[in-house]
C-alpha cells in the first residue's frame, strides 16, 4: 500500500529544501520529499572550489545538453544541473545575487499580485543571515542561509575595481542593497570555508523532525491525478531498473524539480501542450500550452588576458603549489579552495540612456583553458565575462518521448533576439575598456581571447556565437501569469491553472529573468510559496 503524507514535494533542490523546512516547522503536517539524486556526501560539494569537480560529475549532475542552436553556430552547450540533495545549490558557483527592484515590479505589473519588490523583499530578508549588513531595511541577519562577503583581496581585483572607477563605474558596497549598479566583491552562500547549500541551511535541521521523510535516488515518473485533482506521485527508486512505487498526498503535490525537470514531469503526466503530447503518444489530461515554453537563460561572452608582474590563481592551481593550497585550506589559512568562479561583479549599462543596469560583467584573476570552466591555464591570466541581464530570446523544454529517464529537448535559442545581440556586443566592448584601463596596465600583457585583432562588430558577434556559453541561469518554463496569458502555467499563488491540489515552486515559474544569478530568488519564491500553502498572511 502506498504511503500517504499531507504534502509530497518532488525535488530536493534549492526550493524543495526550503519548502521541506517550512512545511514541517509547525509539526502539524507530514511531508515526503523525493530526490532523484543521492545524498550530498561528496566532499567536493562542500569545498567552495569543488564546483570545478562537480560541474561535470555524473554522480551529482544531470549533465544536460542543449539542442544545436542557430545562435551558437549549431553548437550543443552543456547545461549542468544538480542531481543531488541540495540540487544546483550544491554544485553552483556560490554567488548570492538578488536582482534589481524593477525585476520584481515587472512581475507584479504583468498581473502577478503580491510579487512586487516591496512584496518579496521581506522573504529575501527572512531566510538570510548577512554578516556585514549595513542596512537592515534591505538585508536579513537572523535567517538560516549564511551570506558572506568575499574576504579574498587580490592586486588584480583591486586594479580592476579602480579601473572601473576611472571610466565612471563606481564601487558599490552592497549590490543586494539599495541599488545594484557598480563594482563589488561578490557575496556568497558560504561560511567562508564551506559551501552553504540549501541542503545544509534548510534541510539538515528539518531532517531531525519526525514529520519529514526524505527519499533519495527516487526518480519521479508521473504525477497521479484523479480527474483534475493531483493525488500523489509515482516514482522509481534506484534507476531505470529500480522498484516502482507511489506516494500519495492528502493536501498537495508540489513540483520543485527545476526549470528542466518540472515541465518534463508535467508533460509526461499529460499536462502540457496538446499537440506535443499527442505527438508523443501521451494521453492529454490537461491541455496547457505554456508548459515547457518561455525558457530563458543568461548567455555570456568570456574574454581572457595574459597577465604579468603578478601571481594569479592559474599558477596556484597546479603541481606543488596546489598541494600547498590544499594544506593551507585544511589548516584554516587563506587558500584558493575557498574561492568560487567569480571574485568581482560589475553591473553597468549598454547605453547611456539606460538607467537600470542591463549588463553584468564578472572578473576573476584566473583564465580557463580553451574556455573550459573546469580547466585553468597554467600561465598567469585573468578573465572577464559579460552578459545581458534580461534576455529576450525564448526557447523551450520538451519531453522526447514517454520515457521519464530520457533527457528532454532543451532549446534555449540563444541570440535569436536582436536586443540580446546588441547588449552582448556592448558588453564585450565594455569588458575590453575595463581590460585596458590604466589601473590594470601594470598587470595586462595582452588579450588572449578573442585577441586584439578581432575588432569589427560582426567578428565579435561571431566569436560570441562560437565560444560563448550558458551562465547556468535557466528559468521560465512553468511561467507565472494570469489565466488569459497563453503562456501561463501557474497563477500568482503558484497553483497550476485548471488543476487542483498541485503547485510548481522553483525557477521555472519566473515570468521574466531577474538581473541576477537565480539561487537567491528561488529561495525567496520557496519562502513565499510555503506561506501561501500554509495560508499565512503575506509578510
């Protein structure tokens, strides 16, 4: 006989961990949390620099690939997603970035009541504990998620920031505070020495409660429905040949599988575009055209430079020096093992007429071999990456067939929109200005990639098509919108339009892209979603 709980959550990623904590906190309700991946025991998860090892590790990663994309000259692009307790919060670059006020105000202006910046700010504040908070109006200090300012100081980073000031880009003490624009050392979901994943912050304390059951290696295969009412989830434990089982929900089923897995599971369950489901031979239970559509992602162009007169992370990451860094880390001393992929953020605009930053540029005193983020150069180098904050190009996620273990089609359609091409080109040019400032001149030897000889706009765009890649910020495939919107999947209470007792709560519900990495906003969405489920008044 299938087990029964009040709530069943599919996915123990960022959102699922927050939800499991909040729904069990009062002790009144029972919760079952299903996760397709294993426990978060891999030590590379917990060491900040371990992302270099988890980004392509099949034991903790779905290892998705995009479809060939015209905007990337037909390339397929790796799209890693966490397949482990904590989800992508266990393998990401640890960056904590909320986005701008206007991002959330636009959500509300599109008809999503209760999702303006003023509405969501209390939920950001509730979960975070920011050690250096200077303005309690914007930052939280008593939440479960530890947010630390990067304490690493490097001559290249300081030169980059001074160079930015010289061309009119100011320092910003807190890009998650009153305004985003400017340069700043990054804020991180980290204690300093250890990654603070959603699993560590939210799920670990919740697992002590008797009303929570977590089932790992449990791949959800279908949402169980009685007419238009969700009643539970079918899953297999232990892979394709594993044992089939079911878990039932007396109150609600909550889909928190993420931007790729959530729409695929809905489609496999007969919830999605009727034409797609008919083509796949799946019975149409609920025709909902928006499921899997509206995919957006940040697409970044990376520039590298050879450095001189300074030591960079490159040299420290090889041979005997790397051994020394490992020893220093475990002795509690400063070490590159404490670092993520980015040290400094720059938020700026592509045009002087734009007053809300539409460009994001990252700086790191390291450079990657042939653009591969898991392999550093051996010679001294630094890199900048630029991307448009609010991409307009739209893609999709679609099941390939009835097999729940078959990876879906992921088509991001990068650079298909003219505005995306314009802003990315501007970002490359701003990056070059930053690379060639007087402050960086003592350390700048020459531009490695694409090289100073590449100057024309069409050449730069072609370089971006050939070598640029995802920033791993996929969202939007179960879009929150009013029922009259043909792309809508969930309403402003995160309930699937036309169905009962089922919600989607993860990055897939975002109506449009926040100007940020997504982890912070996903935690906010889960916080707010939990209060909606529990019928609590808004904060």
